[in-house]
C-alpha cells in the first residue's frame, strides 16, 4: 500500500500506512490510537449486510438541500485567530498537549495535522506568545521531556513552560515511582510549576481520603522545590481551603486553575494568599455558570486573574456562536483566549486590550513565560 511519512518533532517520527495504520513513535502514539479504533469500528459496520427492506429512496428535506456544507474542523478552529481584532499578544496559562491534538484527530480525522507543531502554527501561531503545558497523568508519561526540549518552540517564536503533577482523578495511582518521576521532571529548566493537583468531589474518581493525602504530599513537594502550585478544585471548598491554609506558606504562589466553585471560596483564598491567582477559562462564558462571572465581577481584581483554556476543554460560547453557521468547534485552543478576555472585559466594563495586557503581565510574573 501507499506509505506516508509524517514528521512529528525534531526527535521522533512515525510511519502511517493508509490502509493499516502503524505508529512507531515514543512521543505521540496515542494520537492515532482512538482514530484507529473508530476507523476499524466503521469498517466492520460498513461490511454488515443491509437487513432493511429496500423502499423508495430517501431524499433530503428542502432545508437540508439548501444548507451550506459544513466546514472542516481545522477551518472552523482557525477562525478563533483570524477573527481576533486585538494587538496584544497573550499566554495560555493552562493547556494540555498532546491530548489537545489527539482529541482533535479523533473528532476530525484530519490526519494532515498529526504534527503537533504544524497544528499549533496553523491554529494560533503569531498571536500567542507563550503556553504553560500541564502534564498530570499517573504513571508519568515521558513525553514531557520530548516536548520541553523540542526546538520547534523557538521556530514558533513562542515561550514554553510546563507544569507537572498528579490530577486528583489519578490520586489512587500515586506510588514511589510516580513521585520519583515527578521529582526528576520538576528539576528541568522548562518546568515552571507543580500541578495540577487538588481535590475533585464532583467525579470522585479517586477515594476522597486518598485525594487529600496525595494533595498534601504534592503541596509539600512543591514547596520543597520552590515551584509555584497549580490547584484543581471542584465541589471541595472546605477541604481545599483548609488544606491550602494549613500546608502552603501564606506568601506562596498558587494558581487555582479553571475556577468554577463558590465566590465564597474565592474570597477566602484571595484574602489569605496575596500571591494567589484565579484561573479563568471559557467556562466563564457559559450561561449555566454564574460563580466564575461573580468572582470576576466582585472578588478577584484584574491583577489577580490568569487566562487559560484548559484545552481541549471548554470552548468559549461567544466563539461557538460566531462560527455556528460553519459547525461546532470540536476543541478549544490557545487562540481562543481573546474570546474569554472579551467576556471578562464586558463584565468589568473595561477595554479588552487592557484585560489581555494585564493578564499577560500576570502570567509573566507568575510563571516567567
């Protein structure tokens, strides 16, 4: 069969047979894993005999015939940057690569974008001046080093830093090997923070007592390393507050990322920790979310906010609305930060450029990115 060779990075590549995909890469093997499963499932289903009785051919309804064809996902996602009217560059302070790319590939099947750096260049190159990439799996995936040491970031003219820790969903998988691997990664010059770690009582994917124990352990390790702390909290207000106050120094740098909990928790944390920042994602634009907007409006001043995407999750609703005639965006990416900034600016009745500038300075102060 025809063979296509696709460059993944300066350190690794894989070969892809169009009929029988075979991936040989230590870096992004998972990018095609889900796609392969879906492809095989589709092939099996297509080979099943049609047991339905044949009848009159079904013609599309009039409104379906007149509807414009949907655009490719890549074309839809590019609009976030193409429609950005602002001059200020910005930083995405919390995103997940390469899972953002693998999610895109799974949903779009656009295999021409299997190279992560080409995808980044086409989606938001030029406007985004830096990202903080978050690794929070257990066991620890060694890809953190390949990404951190890639020369592609310089070619993209983009600052790169990463955070690493264990998400509360994975707290049950904590062991000595995980801790050892984290302590190795935290020493890398591109590592800018420990996390994300914390408590998640919404999904409870790890027992709560284990979540608390592992959260405390990671706070202690972060403080010992001198790295800022990235905190995940969901529906665990009292325990998150009490653990942070007891185990983190009062002047410690803390990023409470993707804040969706109560304004009361935000106020207590902002008041107690003078170097704590509240992370704002596209969820602030959701009509179903009132807490985050209230935190922006009355709790955390602009100089205590960080803008983030948490990509591939939580596409800002104002961007989704702007492209709805073309299709629904499958993922979020760093180029959507201005859409969140615009929503924050409207809440505060200030200029969007000001929001972008202040939060960009906040990211520089907190992460050095």
